[in-house]
C-alpha cells in the first residue's frame, strides 16, 4: 500500500468478514490505518464457507446487522473512502447479480465463473471473447432460470443452491 500510495495510484482493499472479525473490520482504528495509507475503497465480502467445518465463520443475521450499521457509520464519518458490502449491497440491486446479470468472475486459470462464491465454469476466456463467455450455456441457464431470482435474506444464493448449479453444469 505504501508503494502504491507513493506512486499516486488508486487502490482499495478487500476485507473478508467473519463472525470473528466483524467488529474489528468496521472499527475506526482499522479504517484509519487503511485510509492513512491512501486506501480509497474498502470492499467487505462476507465469508462463505466452503466446508461444513467452517460454517461457524459465516456471518449470521446478527453479524450482518453489525456490519450494515458499522458501514453506515463509516460512510458518514469517513467520506473520503468508498465502502461496498458484498453481498449485503445486493439487496439494493434486486438480488444475486452473478453469471453476467451484473458481473462475472474470471479465475486464475481463465475460467469464467458466475461468482467467486460459485466456482463453476464451462468456458475459458483464453478461448473466447468476453461477450462469448457471457453467453456460456451455464451463465445463460442461470440467468434464464429461477436460480438467481430466488429470494434470499443474506448469505449467498448460489452457494445455498450449489446442487442446482452443479446440475445445470
Ligand atoms: S453468487 Fe452469492 S455472493 Fe455471488 S453475487 Fe450471487 S448471492 Fe452474491
């Protein structure tokens, strides 16, 4: 961060929020440390468990409320930094925006995935254009079906519905 700041580059930080770090993640001390190094964007990403054993780290309703309130406080107190909550801010976007509905994710091997939290791919951007990747059978099926549209009260639709995604794949 110091090197980026020295070069005058714009940069941000991605913070994974768990049941164990939620209060520290939105604490003034932590944000002051980031902002003091020139960080202009903080993206809060709720931890999504990838094993049964790590389920306890996933924020529940109580932690989501603390995260939401903490971000609201930070937005008022630290206007020079942009705060984004993910997937919390999806509610204001009408739900899950994966699979090209709002964005998609490219993994380190070039595989185009619906979202980092839904690491399935049927197309690689080394072989296709981004436009072709957006039209992949998996993405198209997700957008046209009712998987993305499903109501959710937090957490991750595609993680909860991973069996349905695997079936489509
Ligand atoms: S797949 Fe999950 S984390 Fe990704 S956009 Fe959809 S709901 Fe959010």
